[in-house]
C-alpha cells in the first residue's frame, strides 16, 4: 500500500489481482479498485 500512497497506482493492480484470485473472479474489479485506492489514501 505504501507504493500506492506514493502515487504508483499500477501497484494497486497486484492487490486487485490478489483479491480477484481469492474471490475466484467473483468480485467486481472496478469496486475492488475503488476500495483499494480509497483505503490507501486513508
């Protein structure tokens, strides 16, 4: 998350990928991205 905070939004892709893998592709990728970026800014 530190890299995302530094502005490297592409790093969020790894986190999103891990979430999608854990959810077996059933999660809404756009919503996951939104939540990851939101949490990184907090």
